[in-house]
């Protein structure tokens, strides 16, 4: 019922937000009679703010057309390589006529960026992708708004997420021989599970994993987000935050955790900061500070664009990650696409280098939660493990903005390059990755997977 009420309210408000937008433009136009009013700039700013507070925010585009590679402008072609019901594997292919640059691009590492499925679209990582494209072949998981997925496509579970990641890793491996995986926030857990399962089966695992600001062990330094998930029962979440998609959407009838609820939770964490930001935007419009106003628009166009999550996935994530801590307790079982249930054993990973990144001021994934990956991945040699804590950085600061570009990215770039042991294969010579022999186990001592 709440979802229907929300959509009804939004539909009723839509004409008024459109009217506010028109009024803002009229009062801002110096050639308009209303634009001659002594308070026209203030009135225009007020209407503009009303429009932005009430409008519906659609999924943004990545909008990456070019990237600068050592002074050469390289064209970017964005395309979907694998389309699944709940996700697309998106590639940013680079093109150039400069022979030396082209040679350089071909030799660069391939990186699969696993974007979070936690309320925002993958475009939240636009700055991450743009920066990575300077030195890497980049793929990203682009998750689909669950309200757009018809009921005929079935449900989406946390196990499906893990299986998607494995499929995407194998796809990039077939093209280049191997790849690196980078996960930001929520996907650190399913990505680690996916690579663990591949290692346990004796498959070739990625050359490296970069884990950024994720709840590997949510028991450490619990945040407000963690506390909510830990202090409420699964039944409470099911009864209070799960609703069916209204009839006007393709996914009508699907049970979801609505994006507008997640957005409300984000805003409620720092309401004064958001209020101050909107007031600053109002003042920037009055002053005519177009650059600051545009920066505000770009941020909130992304921040306010949210997606629904399929209910089974959302509830299972709460239970697995924040209540039963199955990953760190060694009790997580995942059902594969073949129906076989397998236990997740991070200690089976031996040949994948590991870098964890945390923000000093992260209020979503607390201090030590991501670094816990080094403890449970006991099979990875210490010489292949690194940890970075970014001073003064919050959650978003480790993957976007100045600290990301100046502090975090150089560390990631060097780490990936140091573990790029096998040169990438040419695309014209794609060959399947041959799985290694399945690792044998004993009850007394677990054997590690063979070296590549």
C-alpha cells in the first residue's frame, strides 16, 4: 500500500514540479516581463529548488565519451556484452588512431568493477570508471531496477548475485586470459564468495581483488546502517519495508525493497548536511554562481536516482551479511546455476592478490570491516596482501572525488600492475579458460588450490 501511495503522490506532484521548472525559467529570463522584477532572481531560485525537491529522478547515463590517456584523447564506446534479467555487463571500449597509444591500450590490464546493488545505480561509480579507463580495460556490472523486471523472469536471490559475478569473471577471462576484480561497498561480500567458490573448484581465479569499503565483517565498528540490520528481525523487515510494485510498471506485483525507502534512509543519516547543501544551492543561484550550482545538480541527479531491489535478495543479504555473519563464520552455502549447493571457503584462495581500502570517516562500512578480508583469506601469501586507510575520507570519498583520484587510484593502479603477471591475450585470440583439477579436501587439513 505504501508504494501505491508514494506513486500516487508523485503523480499528483508532477504537474506542480513541471510548473515550478517553467516558472524558474521565466523569472530567470531577462527578456521576460517577470524577469524584470527586482526579486526575480530570488523567485527563480526558489522555484528551481522546489522543482528539484519534487521531481522524479530517472536513471542517469554514464556519459563517458572520451578519456585522456597521456595527453591523447581516446574515444569511448559503451556497450552491453552480457544481458541478464537483473543485470547487464557493460564494457567501455576505447578507440584511437594513434598507433603508440593503441599499442599501450592493448597491453593494459582488464578490470571488472562490481558496482553495488544497494539502492543506487552503477552510474554512482562514474568517476571510478572514468579514472580507471586511463590505464585499464574496464567492465562494470550495471544492475537493473527490479520494478522493471517482469514477474516471468523469476526472483533474484543473493545466490544469483554470486553466480552472476562468476559468469562475468569467466567472460572477461576468456577474452583476456585473466582479469582483476574491483568491488565497491556491498559487493565485496558476494565477490569474495564468487572467487572463493571458483578457487575451491580449482578454477582460475582473478589475478587480484580490490575490496573497497565493504561489510566483510559487519561486527567490527558497527555503524547506524549495521545496527538497524542487526537489531531488527527478518520478519520485521519483511513486514515493514517490503512492498509490491504498482501496476504501472513492467514488474507489477513483484515484491521489492523500494528505492524511495532506501533514499529516505540515506537522507536521514545526515539530514542537516542535505538541508545545508540545498540552501547553499539556493544562494548559489541567487549569486549567479553557475559552476557551484551545476556541481550540486550533478551530485543530486545521481544521489536521488534510486532503484528497487528484489525482496529475496534484500532479505537474504540482511540475514547473511548483517545478522548471521555467514562469510566470516564459515557457514555460507551458495546454490549454483546447476542446483548444486557449495560451501564458501575464502581460505581456498591462494593465487589472487588482495588489496583492501577503507575510509577513515566511513559511516556506512565501519573501520576494520573491509580489512577483515585479510584474516579470512588465510591462503593468500602475506606478500600479496595490502591495506589502505584513506585519511579524512568518508564512504564516497574512497571511490569518487579528489581523494579517490589522488590517493586511492594511484595505489590501486600500482597494485594491479604489480600483479599483472600474465600479459593480456589479444581479443582476436579468445580461448576458453581450462579449469584446474578440483581441489581435494581432508578433514584434518585443507589443501590449497594448485598454482597457475
